[in-house]
C-alpha cells in the first residue's frame, strides 16, 4: 500500500471550561527542524517541560507543568516519535559504541566521524503482527512495516528513525576489514526523521548543525553506521530490522566464485581478497550473504541455499 509519511505533530492547548475567556494555542513541529526541549521543575516542585517554539527567539517557549512525572515523559515520547502504543513492542535493545550518519557515499569516506552527541543506546520498536498476518506468514517474528522504527538515545537527545520502506529498499552492509562490530544501513532520501535535543547539555551550535543534517537527509541518500560492543547485540539488531536471524557470521580466509566456460572444459575463477560471510534464516528460508572489500566484480552477493545444492 502507499507509504504514510510522518509530517510532524500539532500541539493544541485549550483553556478549561471554567475560564470565562476561551483561548486556543496551536504549535506545529516539522521533521526538518530539531525539537528543542528542557526538563524543569514548576510550582510545588512539579515536573515541567519547556518546548522551544521560535528558533530566532530563545525566550519563546511553551511550558507544561504536570502532576506526575510519567505524564511529562508520555508527552515528550509522543513528540519525539518514540511512544510505544498498545499494539507495539520493543523487539531489540542494545548499547552502542557509536552511531554516525553521512550523505557522503564515497567508498573512501571514513567509517567514523566525530559524534558530539554520544549516542549510547539503540532500540527497535515494531508493531505486533495480527493473527491474520501470522496465518499468511511462515515467520511470526517478521517486523511490522507500519510501525517499525529505530530509536537512538543520548544524554543530550533522541533520534527516531522510521523505516517506512518498501520491499528491496533496505540495504545493509557488514564491515569486512575494519575492526569492531559494525552494521551500515543505506537509506533513500527521508522526510520522516525526528530529532529532539535537550537545551541544557547541548552546545549552542548543535541544533543548527542538526537542522542542516536533517535537510540533507531529506534531499540525498545517506548511510547510517551502528557500532556495537559485541556481536550478539549486532545480530539481535540486524534480525529486528530485517526479519532474518543470523546463524553464522565470519571472515573466511578465502572466497572464490567459479564457473565452467561454455564449450571449453576450463573453470574460470574469481577470488575476493577480503570477504565476510553471513548465513541468514527467516522461517524455512536459508540465505548466504557475502560482503566484499577490494573485489573488482562487486561489493556483495546474496542468494538462497536449497536442499538440491551440493556442498563439499
């Protein structure tokens, strides 16, 4: 079906019926601007939330005072796009070594860039599959595309990355030579990213830098790089995003593709100098994914393994 693009939120504030004069305040958030907030304490030490509403006026803000801390957390989660609904669940959660994103897709680009916000945790939220979906699917662990999103947390802010994608649009890559447990995800230009930043710990130049990045993400393809502290966390994250469980993940000493030449009893061989091999499973389907580096014939290959295949 057609994609549903998140276009931001509209906050509508109304005075209670006891007020003699009815007043309404409407404020809209847009994905191309980072949401700037501050956690405060109001009267009687009640939890409060301040939302900046004018980039040109640092004093212009909406201040909400709540009776309970969870009410403030719920509103902030709704605005940040990370609120977990009744039909949703967290399918993966793990600490991060680092997270970077870039619109520079050149192979020579460095895999790591300075990370001023120090993203430390990632979680994947997915909708629970209905009974009807389960009957038509051999794997009930498949992510639900309607609500599948990646949430990154930092002490300074939050990113909500909606995986609003069609079949064939999600491209991933494992690191081959570089050290560490790294997964790259290539994304087309995206209009439904949500970034929220806390005013207190964030340097003054970070919001504008983030707004520039969000604008580039809307106009250009990008690569998001997730680095994990261990292989198990990476595999859990990969399975939550792709729906494929990782059975095997290693770098063999050699990887060769051979084929017999037509009309001549000679085998032609292509050898990749550096390769990472993954064996992936979704239901009864088993696939082999190979990621190459320094191989002139291509960057990766992925094919199904069948019972009629011959293994030596």
